[in-house]
C-alpha cells in the first residue's frame, strides 16, 4: 500500500518532520517565508494531509484543488486563516495546537504589560540615543503594576495563565467572557465582570479572545473612550479584534495611556503604520509562542494529529468535531 502524502507549508522543527517521515511521504516548503499560493495549491492537489501556518489561507479554492485531502493540521491555536465551514462540508478534519503555547504567550503578554507600564522601550531609546541628560522626580514616570487591577478579556487557557501571573503582583483580577468560569474564580479569586465595567475599572486590560465574527472589531472608539486615562491596553490575541485607527486616535488623546501589541490587522505590519511612531506603544512581531520549546511542541502536536487521522484514529485536538462524529458513525466515509 502506498504511503499517504503530507505537505508541510513551512520549515518546522526537525523532530516533527522526522515523525511525519516515519509514517508518510512528505514534501516541505523548506523556507522561513510563507509558501506562495500557487505552490500551496499545486502541493495540496497531491496531499491527504496539510500542516499549515496561520498565514496560509485554507478555503474553498484550496479544497477544490485538493480532492484527496483528509486533514488540515494548523500549527496555531487560532484558525481564522481557515474556512472551517468549507472543510466541514467536505468532511475534512481541522486540528489546532492548544495548550502547548499557553504559558509562552502569557509570558509575552506580561512582558508587553510591564514594558508599556514602565516605559522600558522608550527609556532604552533615550539611553541609546544619548538623550539621558539628568534625573528628576518626574522623569519617565510610568504606571504602578503591583496592587493594580487587571482585566482580562477572554477566559480561555491563555487568559487564565495571564491571570495566574497577576497573583504574584497582588493584583485585583477580573475577567470578561460570555460565560462565567467558576473554577477560575475559585482558584484565582477572579471576578466575572460585564465588559463595559471591566473597561472602566481596569488599570491593565489584556485581550486573549479568538478572532471570530463576534470579536472582530471588538475594540473601537467607544471601548477605548471607556478606559482610564492611566490604563495600559495589551493585545496578544489577533489584530482583527482591534480597530487600529480608533486605537491610534485614542492613544494620541491619552486614553488609554499606553498599549502593548503583539498582533496587527495586517501582518507583517508596514513600517509606516502610525502606531509604531507613538512613544506609548510597545510592539512585537507576533511572537507570543516564539520559544524553541513551545514551537517544537506545537509542531509535534500538529504532526501527531496528522499521524492519528491518516491512520484512522481520532486526532488529539480536533476543531470541527462534527466531522469526527460523522466518521465514527460511518467508518467508510
């Protein structure tokens, strides 16, 4: 019996490639840059499995070019790059990589929070440019983190990890989500809070929601106007949850006081994005999961999902579980 064929859309850590090659014939876009669309479509035509990145568009056009495709393993927690409905209609399983990047992303959220609150990047630029001329009691004043109020929008794994870290700073922790999470409240002393009230009362606001039609543009002019003029806004979710023009205007007006951004509406964000010129913005290039251990774990989980599905087993982390249910009830499908 011939081996199933898998296409990997980017260079990934070697242990994951080794695992895939133990089981399948594998082709790889062996580059750090995104695979060109025409190459992706050509390779998908032969593939039963794809290992994709968040920059790869998986849609009806790709499915039409990929008659043998059985599974897409997206190497990310989010999957807004994928038309889940189209995959489900075709009976193609989608998997993602939750859990393994939770702690690294929460660390990055806190790095942005602290850097923005204490003007770390701004201060570095002053020293680097030789503009540190003196010290006085009002020089480079930032926002106090210890004992402040943290508001987290999104109470999933990453949101919970961000809240856990707040305990070390003796912060009052509150969160907004569509549903209360009693176990989170019991473990962390967190308080479920209406969205507008969280915006009004939080000193630090960290966004960890997935990008959906409900959350797209969730933060606009109205929401920023509700925040304190001392608030720090941090986004480690997806750029699409924020109206960047509204954020730009809000930061210029001083409400919120500062922002830490790991994600942008367009990525890579252009160097002339006016947000990058503001002294009260700390920006990173979508590096929430960027540690070697975490990226290796993500790649390994994606690879294990491919191995499971193409060997007729349920994946570890399915997204469109209805496809899995249909296959279970009709094994020949």
